[in-house]
């Protein structure tokens, strides 16, 4: 049962006010907002691993740390091999890779490979827990097209707070295609990792994280943007054309990205890899968990800001958000320093994107996303899929190996949900019966489903069957996921 919009407004507005009254610390005033983009963007280091006996091995340590987001103060954070976020793990299609992951936190965690096609026991979901001081050594073969993927904590009911503190990093897959396309591909020179997050800070510059009903319902939305963990960043580029590999690493917020001068840019890749053709845009909607690669040209002396221009509408809750967040906020300043070069055309075709014909689907599954009455009593069962919250001991769907299926994602709640399915990449068939926009016609693992929207996706479940260990599907608003909007599926022989 879904609550009416009026009830919903009453609850959230009420909770918002109550929340304000009971801040343990006053949230920091956002004095740094504005166009003071004075901090050089940090480019995460690349982790190439070591090749031994025909396999590439990586070491990751999950650790606590202190990060200086503001001059003269330190914020307690978490990271991989560092204090906040993690290195960019880089692998090539066809490689056999293994990891040695040490948990040096004082709490349990997991490391999930978001977007990667791997066996369920290697997936790093809530079942692959790493105890304190313990190690986890997953290994798998990379078997999917070049893409910008990511990794993050998937600790059961703790994903939101662990990711918020910094447990996320990028995971690049390269292949022949990505290595031969005439597009910018020099890491940190003309090919930049761009992890965008929003956070709230307390006055003492510690992270503000709240489990108020408002923040659970809307997801935790901050008023300070971070790019690769840097507040108010700038990037001076030495090449005329650059590629930004954008990850929306937010807990909850959907971003509407554009440049301050509204210049055009090209989207060349979605979650799971290259699009077939570059798509010209001047605004990009990107929900939590989604990735997009874009190309943008910067002339010498160009000085533009990548900004978020939020909608008043449902996609981010509009007026229901705390404060006046429907204002445009700068995220990253880009300064063109490169000598003018000859204009190279962007390739008119990028790749062939795998697709599945709806006629070949053997099954359609319907998943209905709701926020139920339990909201009011706080009695659990609040965030549901098909009327049920996650039960870690229950399997919700069983898929037959190699089957092509259509999953119909139905949003019957007043908030947009970015729906993510593990193991596979899918194609979007339609949104409320309409063909998706051009920049969504690529491989996807996360798709935003708006209120009153039904999105049909199609995919094939291949390679890995397991009778016991499930994969997850869930809303990628991490507070919703932790609140129960998650289910489990088995892929069986
Ligand atoms: Cu990005 Cu189930 O996670
Ligand atoms: Cu995932
Ligand atoms: Cu959600």
C-alpha cells in the first residue's frame, strides 16, 4: 500500500523540521559555496596490480583515516589504500584477476564490484562479509566490454553510512575497442575520473549523517559537492578535447549536469560501455550509481563550471528537500590551457552494443517499488519491492541460466528510484512505452525510474549458475537499499 502524496508531504515536512531541531551539531554553514574553485582536483592513483602466473593481483586495504576537505581541519573518513575513496582499479578484458582485500576497519564490510559480470560468490554483496582484521580473496575473469565501473561497500544495512564515509572507487575495464578508438585516453591528462558526491558537514567539519525519517525517505542529500573528494575543485587541462568519466557516487541525489555556458558535449558511454554513436547533449541526468563518459572541447582561456541544475520535480524530491537546494550549484571548474589543436572529428560510430530481442524473452518479471505505510509507525517494511522488504535469508527470484528476460520496473511511490541489478548489463526497452532517449541506448546496470513510471529492461543471465549464492537487485538510493528496498535472485542451471 502506498501512502498518499499529501500524507507523504506532511510526514517529510514534519520530519524535516523535527530533524532541524535535533541536530546534535549544527550543520556547517555553506560559506564556501560560490565560485571559489581554488582547490586542485585530485586524480586518484591507478592500481594496475602485479601480473603473476598469468593472473593480475591487486591489494586493497579498507581503512579509516582523516581527510582535509577544508583548510586546517580534518574529517574522519574511510577509504581503500588511503583515507577517502580508493584507487582506480584497471583491468583488461580477458584477464584473470585476483584481489587480496584486508579489512582494517573496526567493523565488518564488503567490497562489491558494481557493474561487473562475476560469479555470485565473488560479487562482494552482503553475503561476502569481511570480518574485522580478516581478508577476502576473490578472483574472476574479466569478460565484458570496456566500461567505467566502480566498487563500493555493500555491507548489509550499513552500505549508506560506509559509502558516505568514503568506501567507493572506480574500476576501469579496457579492451581492444577502448584502446583503438581515437578518443582521449591518457589517464589524468585528457581522460579524467570524476567521482561526484554531495555531503553535509557539521561545524567541526566532521561528516553530518542523519538517520532521521526525512533523510531515510529522501536519501541523505548534502549541500557541499565533492569531486574525487575535493571541495570546490578546479582542473586546468592541457589538451583541447577531454573525456570525463563521471560517476554519480552520491548516496541519493540525482544530478542534472551542465556547463555554466551551456556548451554542448558528447556522451560516449553509459554504465556498461560505449554507446553506438556519440550523443550530443547540453544537460546530463545522472542518478546515484550511474556512470556516463562525456567528451568536451576546451579552447585556450576557456573557463567554465560544471554545475548541477536540480529539478524542482520528483527526481530529487523538489521542495521536500531541506534548505533551498533547487538552486544551481557549481561542482567543478574547468580551465582550458591547451594550445589550439587541429579539430579532430569525434568518431561517428563508437561500437556495437549488444542487444536482445523482446521476442526472445522467455519471461517477464514485474518489480513494484513502493514506500509503504510502515513509514509512519517506523515498524519496518517501509521500503519494499513487490510488497516485501529484504530478507537476507529469502530468495525472491529464480532465473534460469542463459534465459533472456524482461524486467518491468514499476515505481508506485512519490520518489524516483535508481534501480540496479547485479551480475548483468541490460538494455532499456522503454519508459512508459516510449523508446528511451538516445543517451540511454547503451548497456546499463542502473536505471532511474520516476514516480508513475514503468521502465522495461531486457538482458540475458549467462555464464554463472549457483544454487545457493544470490545476486542482489535494489534501489541505489543507499538509504532505501538499507531500509529494505532490495531483493535477491539466484541464477540456476
Ligand atoms: Cu552499486 Cu548493489 O550496488
Ligand atoms: Cu552492483
Ligand atoms: Cu529508492
